[in-house]
């Protein structure tokens, strides 16, 4: 009867207050009303990214913004260091290679984060690296990386630091200016609770200087043009107007709650879900778990059945593994507009599916552990 | 009190039935419900483009699709012929030059269309041209081009034919397969009555062959990946889900009306607006006018005041000229979801502004001419 509720790593559920803005009659983008909304969105993004620098909005999904970062912030012949520990960090390396950037990859097992020592060593044995790409929260594995430390090492070796924050923004502390992130990439359909179709990037003064001095050919993703026009609330090309108004409303909600509380809510939800997953006898896949997504390890060959049962019988859509993790993990999303009640729905469906599939003997253990974890995390 | 109603060349007004689809709770893109909608959208686009070939949807504005056409359908070292007769056709040449494509430009005065003879001659004196770029309806000047004839000439010289149909689709007959258009580019916020943020392209077998054999580096705009995934209703990256459902509804409305009637409605509106503009003593800028937009020439130095007065006093948003036409023309948009009543609103506001600005002595001539033109065009 009902649409499956989304507990996916993105797109995530969007608040009705945000959805309904899209149903309003269209406002032209060359108008004061649009410019005002666009400028407010940029301010809101600066607030959650903790930056005073330029932030640019693009009409594309997050991958478009990743490509924009590569074509604007590298040049042919540049050497880049890329951390790879999952499907989305692999994407950085795919894009840099697509553009002929010499790409040094530092890998960690999927499920692990890349050790700072490995990055330190890679910079030492690969002289001439000028750009460092990494991933804050690896959506395919649910792993969080210590971006603050990694950025410090990269800066010590004079590399520009470019971070995929697509699934970390709003779920974790993100301090673009304090940590010296030269470019942080985000997407609308994640922590900022907006339908997909928008992405955004922050740019440090060093990033702006580098792209001004030279870059790959680009047109739609020309970040210099976008930065220049954004100052007045304009865009070089027609923006996704309804989505910009949706993002404006979502950022208002985040400001009303306060970014610290938003992050604390994500931490509490993630902690409780992990406790429930453990209590149900499933393994936790990520060595350092992200607050965005919990990757859980069910018994062999059961992942697909769990995902299907949760959706078909209980109206709860989670996702399985991607790439080489297909069939091996399940991913429980809690990024964005979710509270304790939602986690009760999520874990209740997981428990029920595990009982149906005879993986656990009876109901209760998951919800009990969930409730206890919330009690402990509430001040 | 009221929001200004849009009579702009894009974004255009969006029907409430289309807007409201965006207010519905989000559906995940890896789901049968989304795939079904996406496949229906592709079928609907095939219907309006009159093609049996692949059609690809992108989460970007129309310019993104133009760039996608260039990077996928040219290679470094290719020689391209580009018609330029306004701001948007200039964009083709800007993008081809950005990617190092040898670019031969055949210009016409802004307001004119490029003569077939000039194209014939250009092919003769520029051997080795392998790609031809042109613009069906030049939104900056309101000029229509005879794409059928131009495509025939280009094919006679073995060039791939790539057409910007962003403001012609639904306003004019577009016959991709019959005319041999290898790639037709469109945007959602135009004739297909959807909020901005989506673009689309058709691809002929020759276009697919060419991009399979070699192209520029690309990632987000990889049309081979997009074509492959589109067959099953999937996309390589997260699609703009709410906009896809909006486009689905808009295309249903176009099918219900019938594409021939949609085009005839555009023709009737455009003819009536031109009659009204002439009756009000303004010049018509386009030698061959498009049904999308009427570019009118007011007395010197009056364009900005007319645009402002129409919006501020009468709640009707039109636009002025762009680039070198700034301050010289006004553009009255009637592309998309507009009928006779809307044109009455548009011309009534134009008349009133012209009286306010003492450009015409009294009200009536415009609306009278509008009404007469509709009487003549109704069978």
C-alpha cells in the first residue's frame, strides 16, 4: 500500500516543508527573488561547511562536482595522490586518470580507512605530488576518514587538498577553513535533505589562485565563471530553480536546529543503529564507522534477501553492497532528516526480516539495544 | 501582490499538474517505480523528437548537454563548421574552441538565419569538416533556421549534424530521424514545460559509432555510459529524481494534446503576437521568426523601460536583449504552456506599458490585432 520509506545512503527522505517549495509557481532566475534565495543558500552552505570562502552551486549530481574539482584544480601533467578505500573514492582516481593526471593511489581494504602514515610515506616516495584527493565518508563502506589529519599531512607537502564530503556534510564535523580544505564537494540529496540534482563546492584562496593560473578545458563546470557570478546570486547557465528554493528551505531548517545539534543527532542515530546491529548478531563492516550509513555484515548469501524482505514486507528501503561488496553487506542509511522514531522503524523492519529469514530466533534484541543506546547518549 | 507571470524564453511557466509531482515523497532511483518513469520519459522524448534512436537524459541545464555533445561527438583535431547568428549559437563555437576543435564559423547578422548557400560554400572551401553544429531556434534573436535543409547539405559533405533544439522542441516540427539529425539537444525548462535542471539528447547510429570509436575525455557527461544504462531505465549517477517525475507528467500532457496540436498552438500564439507587435508600431527583429519567442524592436532607448514597466506595473515578466542586443530589443516568450488567454495577458501588459511610456497614444490596437489573428488562424 505504502511507498517504501528510504533508509538509503542517498537520496534520503526529504521533509515535506522542503518538498512543497518545489510545487510553487516558477520564479525566473534573473530576478531579485531568485538571487536572494541563491545568496541565502550560499550563506547556508558556508555555515554548514564552516568556511568564509566562496561556495558554488552546480546543477548536477555530486559526481559532476567531483569532475568540476578535477578539471578546475588540476592541469595536464599534474601528479595527484588519491586515497582509495571504496567505490566512491575509486571515482576520484577514475576521474583524475580520465584527464591524464598522473595518479598515485594509496589503497586501504574496503571497510578500513587509509592510515595517515601511509599518506605520509606516499608523499615521501612520490615527489612532485601537487594535489591530494580524499573521501571523508566513504558511502560504499560506511567508513569515516580522519580528514583533518590527512589534510595537514598533504599541506605539509604543499599539495592542494580536495575532499569528497558528499555523505559527511551535516553528519560529521566539517571545518573547511580550520582544516585547510581547499575544495570540499557536497551533494543536495544527502545531509542537506534536498532532492537530487544540485551539488556544491567550497574553494580556498589557493584553489582559486590555482584555477586562475591554468586548468583543463571546461565549460559547463567552469568554476571561475560560477564563482564570479555567484557573488551577485547569479549563475552562468540556467540553475535548477525549484531545487535551489528547496535547498534554501532545508538549510533554514538546519540553521533552526543548529549544525552542532544536527551532527549530534546523526551521531546518536548512528550509535544506536550500530548497537542494534550488534545485538542482532550482525557484524559491523567499517573499522571507523561514519554517522551517515551503517554497513552491516549478515550471514553469507543473506544480504539480498534481507534487503528485499525489508522493502517488500516492511516498506523500508535499505541498500546492499556495491562493486566487490555486492551480496556481502547491507547498508542502513541514517543521513539527513531522521530521528529516533525513524531508527525504530528501521531496526524494527530489520529485526522482522531477520526473523522471517530465520537468521535470528525472535524479535526484540535489536529494538532493546537501540533504546538503551539512545538512553545512554541523551544527556 | 502577485508573482510576475513568466513570458520569458525559458524558464517558462510550468503547469500545476507538473509542479505538484515534485512535492511528493522521494522515490529511490534504483527502484522499479523510478525506472518505469524514466523509461516513459525517454519514450515521450522520442515521441516529440520523432526518433526511434536512443535518447539520454542528463541532470544539467541545456548548456551541459551542448558540452556533452561536443566532448562525445568530436575528437581533438576534428574540424567543425558552426553557424553563428546569436548568443546561443555562439556558445557552440565557444565550446568547440574550448576543446581544441578547429572551428570554422559561418556567421549571419543577428536577426537573420544562415543561408543554405553560405553553408554549401563553407563546406566547399573548408575540406575536412567532419561535424556541423547549428541552432534550430536562436533564443537570443527569435530566429528560426531551416535545419532540414542545412542538415541535408552537411550530410552531403559527410558531416555529423548536431542541432541545438533547446527552444524549438514542441514549438516547431522536429523530425530527428527523417532529417538525419545525429544529435538533437533539448532542455526541460522550455517547450516541455518542466522546471530547469534536466537536459536531453538524441543520438543517431552514426553518432553512437563515432563516440564509440573515440572522443574527448569525459566522465559526468559520458554519453556511452548514459546510453547503456538508459536502456534499463537507469542512470550512471544519481538522477534529478523529482524533475524526472515532473517531466514524465509534462510529457503525458503533451501526448494527451498531441504533438501536432502542440506545435499548431505555438504557431497560432506566435502569429497572433507578431500581429499585435506590428499593430503597436514595433518592429519585428527576426527575418524568419521562431514560434518560441518574438523579438520586437521598440523605439531607441525604450527597451529597458518597457521590460521594467511590464513587470512592475502589470506583473508580466518578459526579457530584453542579450549581448550586443542589450537595450535594443524586447523578447516576448510564448514557448510551452501558453494559450490564447495568456497571449491576451501578455499583449494587454505590453500595450499598457507602451501607453504609460507614451510610445503609443492609446490602448486597443494590439489586442484587436491579436484577436483578429486568432480568428484567422482558427479553422
